[in-house]
C-alpha cells in the first residue's frame, strides 16, 4: 500500500495496534459483536434490508456503510463486524438490490441520488441513530456527499471507498473498448447457484465469504435450480443513469473525510477476466486503460481532498482492485480509520 495520509501508515498502525482489535483497554477482552438482519420501511411500499452489527461498546462510533452499484449489505460482512468492535456498524442494501424491495421505476418509485439519501435518513430515524460516520463504496460516494450536505448535523465523518470522482464526467462502459468488456454469464453459468459462484470466481481477482454472500443476495433461484439476477434491468438502468448524471458538490461537506483510492498494478487487478495470454491488440488496449486510469484517478482524489475540511486524510492502495480493496486491505484500512479524529 502506498499512503499519502498525514501520518505514515506504518506508524499509524503501530500506534493503533496494527489496526486494533477494538478493545477498550490493554487488559480488557475485545468487544463481542452480534448481527441482526432487519427490514425497515423507508417509503410507502418500500422496505430495505439492513444488517446491524452491535457490540458492547455503547459509547463508540456508529458507522453506516453503503454498497456500490449492484452490490448489497452483505458486501460488508467482513469490514462491518470489525468496525462494530468500535461501536456499531449498519450496512444498507438500497432499494432495488439484494433483499430490499424492488419497485419498478415510475413517478412514485425513483432511483436518483436524492431518493437514495432519503432512504438512508429514514433508516437512521427508524433505528434512532443520531450521528454517524458515513461510508460509501463506488457509486455510493454520491450518496455520501449529498447526505453530508443535506444532514450536516447527522454526520461526524465520512469514508470515501474508492469514489473520489464525479461520475457525470466518467466515460460510460459502452464507450470503453469491447476487447476489455467483462463477460456475461452463459446459460451454463446460470444453470445452478454453484456454477454461478464458479463463474464469479473466474471474473474476479479475489474471492471471499463476503463477496460470495453478496453474490447470493443478488440472485434469484428459479424452480428448476437455475439462477438469474434478482434486480430487473429497468431498475439497474434507472439507478445507473441517475448516478452518472449526478455531480457531487464537495464544498457542502463540513466534517473530516477519509479518502481511499484503489489503483491497479497490472491488468489482473483491473481486468481479471482476461486470459493470461492475450493478442497484441487486447494487450495494448489493457495497458493503455491502466495507464490512463492511474494518471487520472490521483487527480480526482486530489480534487476531492482539497475540498474537504481540516482533519481529512487520504491514502492510496496499489496494487488493488476496485471491487474488494477494503476487504483485502482491511487491517490497514482499520488503522487509518482509528487514526481519524472522529
């Protein structure tokens, strides 16, 4: 990991006990953590699946975690219980995804950033949570920024999990090279849950229990044992279009943020589905994409970081993958979180 935080990561981890066990003192046992799955009504006819990890650290921080586009609360099954040792951690599957309700888009049921932020606020109201550290992965960074601007009294800090950019200025996937496109599952891949898990392992750089639980919550098992995506295409399209049309206003943020960036080291980090041996054209396209990504993303990070108030920090993980860098680098990430002044 290459870090640009104010305190060197090695020193920070040492000061925090290598990321910390979350214990309340050197002679006390680490806090115990339990998880409760909840369904919370956030709007008429719309209930969300919420995973709520709590510990006996009643005076600790409450972390609220928002998954990226297409993912769900299970994606945080590793990070969230570790954070809960510091107080409490709540992960929310947004409407349309995971086990949350999936109303089709219409004038009443919207998937824009404003509606998703309203849903987060409704969850906090239902759980009676006054102030939080809000973290979001990927496209959920839009929600993090907007929530902080709309409800400044509810946030004590922010965690940007590889989303330090304005999606309205990011090229859409259909403009990228078709040579590098992630493959779609074939009928053989969707024939069963186990075959779909095997497919997902092939197209991801790493695999973990949290990623597998996230995948299972994305799928609908049909009577014949085959599977299909649980989220209708119209919902995916509505949320994607709204997310890519949203331009975050970082100047509204009034609390310190931890800005984390994941950069690929090679094409296995960015395009893990590509075979080990490539033709010259695909190899060139992959190398050019990585060079561009590694040049532009640090500029995006610097732009966001410059807009945040004093006390903010930033760190870069490289080599790393966007999908699961916070799982692979959990100990270092916890050390950075422990070093914040929240």
